[in-house]
């Protein structure tokens, strides 16, 4: 890990201090891009060494953050802001490089409670993790 490069990433992530959907510190620090399809939200990130765990692969917490952001942004995009009440993640494979895409979809839509899922795929399209979650609309 190059310390100077990480410092540059931190300064860039701080940027103008904006803290809004699609652009807040963590999403900028990890270089996440957010896009939408009809009933889905895709969060993409390019795996870099500063995101690694001690074993040299993408840290599960970074991947959990991307999965959570994909589901939260989908809820916000269609119904308004919400809060994660619970989230379960299953990790299937390690990733050391390339683009990871987290695709969120609704499982069930209630009046104030929503159930979502998000699958993370590596650049070859293989599913590397899957999350389910319960959200409360704020």
C-alpha cells in the first residue's frame, strides 16, 4: 500500500465536504459509482490494494459497505431515505483485482418496511457475495 496515494485518496474523498446520496465520504474514498436500472441499483468499485484485508483480498467490510449502499440507494431512489434495520451477508469467493458490481433489488415492498437483496459479482460475472436486508423508510 502506498501511503502517499492513500493520503491523496483521503483528501479527494473529503473534497468539498458534500454528504449526500451518490456522493459522500465513504463512497468517494472507495471510488464507488452508482447507477440505476428499472428496478435495480448498481454500485461498482475498482478493487485496489488499500481495500485489502491482511490476506491480500478485498476486505469483507468494504464489500459489505458496497452491498449496503446499493440497497440503501435503491430504496432512496424509489421511495425515499431509509435506515438498515438488519443485514445478512454470505461471502462466496475472495477478490484481489478488477471491478466488483453490487446489484440491489427489492424482495418485498411494504408501507414503511422494505426487504432488499444485493448480489456482488466480480469482473468475470461470478457471484462473490450475497446480502439480504430489512429497511425502515424514514
